[in-house]
C-alpha cells in the first residue's frame, strides 16, 4: 500500500502562474521523489508602477509518495 504525503509550497515567477507552478515542482523535485500532483490553492500577483504584473505567485499543495523501507531478507 502506498502512502502519499501532502505539503504546502509557495513559488513565484515573472512569466506566469503556470511557470510558477512548474518552478515549484522543479524545485521540490530536488529533494522529493515520486511527486504525483500539484493542486493550486491560491493565485496572486504584484503590480509595478507601470500597472503591469511584475510577479505571479502561487500557493500550492504538492503530493508525493513516500518510499517504503526495503523488507529485510531473512536467511534460512
């Protein structure tokens, strides 16, 4: 049976919310294995003095499957 853990992450991008989501997955994959899904909880953005979006931000849940310890092999 697989055990799936969920963590909350935040990430930003100067390109788009989709890029922020991709960057969140790429960064998390540096330390997590078996990432299964990302669920975007919130979108936000910052606006510069020219009234243009300068940063896209997301808050997301990442789910990943936990590794199970290898079963010990008993010698007969």
